[in-house]
C-alpha cells in the first residue's frame, strides 16, 4: 500500500503540504469545511492538523507557541482547497499576523515613539496601540485623498476598472507565481508560465465562483478576452470633460451690446429734478423727460429708449431633465441576485453535490458561514428588495 495515496503529504509536494479541506464527516459534521494539513499517513488514514487562521499565524511567528488539534481521517474526507479558499485563508492569516505584530515589543516601541512626537496634553491620553491606529488612519486618509485626486483627473470608473482588472489578474496568475517562487524559477519563466496557464486558471476560477462545471476551454477563453477588451476600451477611451458654460446669445443669433441708459434716466438725477421743481414751486414732473411718464399709460412708468434690451432677455432653452431609467434591474441588481443564488446553493448543497434539505443541516451550515458572507448576503438582499419596490 502506498504511504501517500492522495499525495497530501509534504514529501509529495516539494516539502510544502497542501492546504486541505475537510468534507463528508458524518460523525462530526461541524468539522466539514474546516482547513488543515496532512502530517502523516498510516493504517489507511491521514493524520491531519486542523488549522485556523489564528493558529497558523501564531505557529508561523512563534514556534511551538500553540498546538493544533489532530484528527485521523480517510482520504475520502479530504480534498485540496481551491485557489480562492487558499487566498481567503492567507488573507485571514495575514490579518492575524498584523494583530500579533501590533502586540510585539518592536511595534509597541514604535507606538511609544509616535506618542513622544505628540503635544504633552495628548501624550497622557494615548496608548501605543491608539498611536499606531492613528498613524494608520492618517495613511489611509492620504490614500483616499490621492484616490479622489486621481478620480477627478482620470475618472472614478477607470480607476475602479483598473483595480478590478489587477485583482482578476492576481487571482488567475497567483498559483503560478507562488509555485515559481517556491521552486526558485526566474521571473521571466514564471511570467511565461502564468500567461500560458491563464485560460485554464480562469476556467477553474469560474467553476469555483459559479459552481458550474460544464464550462469549456473555449468559453472560458472567450469570456476572458471579452473582459480584457471591455476593460481596455474603458481605460483607453478619453474621459469626457464637462463643457464650459457659454453665455447664451440674445434673440437674433448674434450677441449685441446693451445700450447704456442716459444720465437723464438715472434715479438720483430724477430725484434731484423733482426736488428742484418742488423748491421752485413748479408742478410735479415738470422737469422730467417727456418719455418717462405718459398720461394715458399709468401702469408702465418707465419707457426704454429705442433699441434697449433687457440684460437677461436671452433666447435660451434649458436642457430637458434626464430620462428616468426604464428598469431598476441593472448590473448591480443582477450581481446581487447571483450572489443570493450562490449563497443559497452553498447552504443546501453538500460538498459532494447532493441536495440537503434537512433543517438541522441547513442550520449547521448557517452557523458555520463567515460574518463577511452574511453581510454580503444582507446587502445583496437589500438591493434586490429595493429593485422590486421601485
């Protein structure tokens, strides 16, 4: 009998055991979905160290500081974790690494140094952890300011598409880069290998995200090219600059100079005429210009000279209001519906593809779901409900 039938041990993987996912454990179903690494194989079973992100980070930073729990499992109860699961686990380990680093003596000394730079009234109110948190917030605010400046210069949509494209390329090529770095290959060879394996990696990523296995290589290649072309079109298309508002032209098509009103129509001059008439005992309006008052038109007291035009008497039609969208079911709503479908599929479908409608199994799956997935499900449900209400 082979000493490693499923090739889960470190000796079969260049000294680095793969990350395994526990599945189909009927005696202890709460273990299904957890991750671990095979340590040894004997009597038809693997000895697996069950790992969490906190335990893995502590073991990597402080040897023998914690001891994981060990289980003896059959090969059928183990499956190699997908690339997405490995990336997610690596991100969680990195987060715990940051927490351990913050609590380390070196980081505490750095926090104390930041406190020493603060004014004396603030030094008594700060701890090293708060000082480091404040420094991180300042750095994040600077990054946000830079992002806003770039958004105004380049465009928010272009930056979002560029970051999404970088994330997609990283998710597709990360296995080749990790394997190449571990094997000590030159960067040029790693890049060629990553480019050559991109269609296959993208197909695996689609299967992991959607759960559909009937995706051919041509379909995956066509979708990848479509995404790249669409992203390139957005990134290379010049951003539309808002046009400067030009003063509207008056009626007649050409801008005309508004004639200046003569001094005899000035209010101060008219008041002085009336005052002089009163001092000399003359009738009201004796000295006023003849075209100011008309006996047969008591409503309009001020008559404009020939050719006079009001300053804002322009022939200008404002643009019509934007049309309301015909349907609220846009791209974000469709993605939210797909997220809810994927969430529900993970709840009622077991690891081997069987439909499980047992309430106890569904409740167990809900309890084991990560908080960030529950938050994503809540936001997606809110978006779908709003779309139906509208």
